[in-house]
């Protein structure tokens, strides 16, 4: 079923009349497939294999996800990323990573993977109400992000806090309800007290509207 859906998506992208847009979408689609394959391998407990990774590199998608992160700074690529379902793929990856490996891990590649995933979500949700609402609709993923604030890895905490900062800023009523239910503000404030030298946490606490938690 997933292969059929992937093939249909490829055909749709190939039919894009704008050559520049088509190349962008094909690039993002190929990167997205690596992330999806890796997530499936984690789900099924199988060995991860991928033809799109360099033959001389480590067989881990941490080589791929920084490319998506860099692309997410560009408006044209951001549009392609959202249209091709990368938000869903990224949050599913984070959920499964957390389920399989837990929150406290010293595995460098896993922490890097989650850090870049957080940076992608930060870029996609910055000033975009639609993407913020979409991400908040994945309630379990928000819980996963909050648990990442407890990580011993400072870069991962910073990247995660950036996503949550965007979600809290001018959230719509439905998103606010989700963020309240999972205790997002309290979790951020607790993390800020534990990491009071980290600028991201300090800036978040200063900007939080305390009425949000009422």
C-alpha cells in the first residue's frame, strides 16, 4: 500500500509542468522516502537499507535530514516540503525514535537526527498558522517534543524549545487547548529553570503569556 502511494506521489510530481518546481519536489521526495523507510525499519525492527545514501557513509538518515533542514530555509522548498507531507513524516519519525530508544540516549546519531528534525519543524512553523495547527493536531508528537526537553543533550533541547516557542506564539483556540492539555507551558518553564543559562529557554519564558495556562 505504501509503495503504491509513493509511486502515485512520484507520478504526480513528475507531471508538474514547472521544471524548477518539479526538480525541487523530486529532491524533497527522494529525501522524504529515506526518512519514511528509516521510520518503517524502526517500527518493524528490521535493518535499515537505502539506495539513496552514499555508499561510503554511515547507513543512517542523519546524512539526509540536514539536507531537508537546509532546504526548509528556502520558501520554494518549504512549500514543496509541506505539500509532500514532510511534517507528518518528521513527527512520526520523532515518535517512533522515542518509542524505540527512549528519551535519555547518548547515541550521537540519534540525538543529531532529532535535533535536525526539530530545526525543520521550527522553520516550517515560523509565522505559519496552518503548519502550527497541523503540528498541534499530532498530540502524541507534542508530548514527545516535551519529553525531549529532558534530554541531556543541550543542542537537542534548544532545537526542541524552538519548535514549542513557535507553537505557543499566537496559537489558535484548538491548538491552545492541545498545548494546555499536554502541559506545554509548565514543561517549558520547568526546563528553563533547569537550564537557566540557555538563551532559548530564557527568551521563551519571558515571552510566555501566563494567561495561557489558566
